[in-house]
C-alpha cells in the first residue's frame, strides 16, 4: 500500500498518516511471518510425493506436485472419522438448539430471582474445566454401555456449549420488543406458539451464529473424542490427525499433512461463507477452546 | 427437579390494567420451569453428577477404576505432600502467565491495527484469525512437524546458522517454552476479537477532540485507548487465564506432559494420573484443586460480565 492511497483513505489524519501506515504494515508483515510458515509448510508437504517429504534440506515448493496423499486418505477408517464428526456436530446442533432456545426465552422474559440463580449456576458450571468432568464421566461410564455411543458424546458436547449458547441467544431475544408478544398473548397465543411463531423467526441470525459456533467447536474438539470414545470406530477427525503421530510408522508425513488440510476445509469454508455470523459466534464468550 | 415444584416467594402486586395482568400472570406461571428442565437435566448429568462423583472418588481408595474403601482426606494429604505438586503448580503458572504475556499485547496490537485499517481489512482479519480457526490438535501437530529435528524447515534454518537441530521437545526448558509459545500463537486472536469489539465502541468524537489538541500516536493510545479498554483488559486476562489453566490438548499432542514432567500442568496431571497411572483418587484430588482454582477465575469473569455486559 502506498502512502498516497493511505492518505486518501484516511484524510482525517492527514498530517500524521505516513508513520502509522508504515508501522501498521510492518506489524502485519511480521504477523504474517509468524503465522504463515507452519501453515505453508503443511500445504507444501501435503502436495509432495512420499519420498520428497523427508528430503533434507527441505524444499518449500513441491516439485513435482503430487495429489497421491489426498487419494491415499480415502480409507474406511478415515471416512469413518469424518462421518463420526459430522454426526456429533449435527446431533449437538439439533440438541443444543432444542434445549437452549426455550431456556434462553424464559430466562429473558420471565425473570425472577430463582431464574437468575439457575442461569448463573448454568454459566458457572459450564466453565468447569472440561478435563475434570471428562475423567469423572469416563470412570463412571467405562463399565456401562453408555460410553462410546453417539447419544452420550452428543449430550456431553451439548452440555459444554450450552452456557454460552444461552447467553448469546438471550442477547438476541432481549432486542425483540415485548409489545409483539403482548399483542400475540392477548390474541390468545400460548407461550409455545409465541416462541415458535414469533421469537424463533426473529432470532434466526442468532440461531445461525450459534449453529456455526457449535459446528466448529465440535469439529475442532480433540479431548471428548479422546476420553469418551474408547474404540477407533467412534473417534473423531481430530483423533484421526493425532493418530498419524502416535501410531504411525514409516513415512506418514505426506498423508498426515493432507489429512490436516482436508479436516480444515469445512471450518475454512464456513468461515469464508459466513464471516460475519462466524465472528459473532466466536465473540459470544469463547471460554472453552 | 425440586425447583419446578417449589412455591414462589415473590408476591405480585395488584395489577391495575388488563394488559399488565396478562404479563404478570405469565410471570407467575410455574410452567416456565418446563422450558429450562431439559437444560437442567443435561447439566445434572454432565456437570453436577460428575462433580459429586469426583468428590466421592477423592474420598475413597481406588484400584484401577474400582472404588474401594472410604479413606477420608488421604488423597488430599497425598496430593499436598507429593513432591511433584509444587513443580506442577509452577509449570501451570509459567505456562499460563507466559502465554498471557504474549497473547495479550499481541491481541491488543492486532485489534488496534485492524481497527485502523481502511483497505484490505477482510484479508488482514483472516490472517490474524487463521491460527484461532485451527483446532488445538492441528496446531500442536503442525508445530511438531515444523520443528521436527530431522526433516523440519526450522532445523534447516538453525543448522545453516550454525546451531544444532531444533530438538525443542526433548529438553525440559525448551519444551515448556515451545508449548507456551504455541499456545499463545493459537490463542491471541481470542484476545483480539474481544478487544476489537470494545474498540469499536470508542466514540469518534473523543479521538477527534484530542486530534485538535495535537496528541501523537502514543499519546492517543495512552490517553484514550487504554483507559477506555481498562475493563476489557481485565476480562480478557481472566478469559485467557481460564483457557490456559484448562489447556490439555496442545500439551497432550506435543509432549504429553514430558520430558521429565516439565510440561505437566495441573490439567495435564489430571489426565496423566487417570490414563497413565490409573490413580483415580489421586486424579480426583488434583481435579478438585484445579476446580477450585477455576472457580475463582469464573467468579471474576462473571463479575466483569455483569459490569459491562460483555
């Protein structure tokens, strides 16, 4: 960016525009140098033929370019990881919305001291370190048939993101004028009808942001799959990534890199397509990583 | 649940108009509790039950995952007399504060830079957010590969400069340093997003009025931005600290708490005691210590949420 265009863009800062602009772009360049190398390295590795991945000194630009690693990913185990993650994410979105929307609604509209206490309790509990809860859940259910099932993991994922989802949805519901609901109530709408026909259509952007947030959370989570899914056929995409490092033998770096790229594509696509909602969901709290 | 059946204590005042009466009557309605019942049930199952179970196991002998005889506070005595505990606490502090010291200024600076941009805002924001979009497992493993002592590009650079290969994960000090830096690398956008939200609420007139006085860039920052962000800074500190205290995944995929327990934070210790040592009562005692530490941070974050409705 030249200083001339910068001045045009921020005419307000005429006199001091040169120095801040330069330092801004120096900062951005340094950030790029810190953020990008590992990412570029993974992309590069994923496009190399197997033998080239362990060449030393390493080459940044793969030549020849090969897509063998991506084709090599198509194994039943890997596909299972992706299907599992999709089931966990989809199930958690449905369950979380089904239980959080009603809760957020009554918590916003029917305030009482008792309700506030319950909501604070939910918020406090949802900040309990995940590992504390997981080891207890693991040791409670390791002997039962509940561990290692889709419903069990979906309920756990849902519980972890519930606190934030309710908090976020409440902000949306608070912005809706009570007048509409009063009018509907006088016309004889029941509470459920008000929620279904008035509230839900009005908070659709909030619901979308929450759904995106839940998808990314579940898709990126490693710990639940590690602790509560004990057999290979129930593990998640993230377990699939780490599996190359922990159990891989021989030269697995090409496949590993391709797997990381493929696992990152859904998140990246959602980010690019719904950037605004995505960021809204991210800023909703984001205490859980 | 008991809440659903308990009588209400708040007596409503006599409603004057019919419209208000409708709303009042709805407020009294006990059926609102049906709407929070599913959430409460899920929390009972996933949080409250396991927390009681953790306390219960901490008070008993355990062998593998079988709970044995009641042992009182034995596991806590064991925990506090464990020579590894001070080391674990020290590691937790170094890791959390270290990552915080890097991620907080990086997040603030990135937010300020992003906020001052007029062109390429979207691209720069994507660049700054990139690491946060990646999963913790991805972040840990790509750094493992980047820093690989045999084939990684980092090694190529350090060897060409005359240093040895980047075998950072095999020595205690460098392993802790690496894990801390990687965590900061991954998490600084979280701070940035929170700061960005707050920066956008600074009224432009405030800046303009100081411009007339002829304040410099630094003057601007110290006199407007920092005071305005004071509350946000405190809440970002708490949010990040909670994130770091709970961190398991990045440490687990890179070092598993090693070498020589150098990267074993309290969270990692809970994991290792459960899955490596099969010492469930020990793990539960550590978990309760971790829970207490986290509760303090949680109460702080809720206080600040209330204050500025973040």
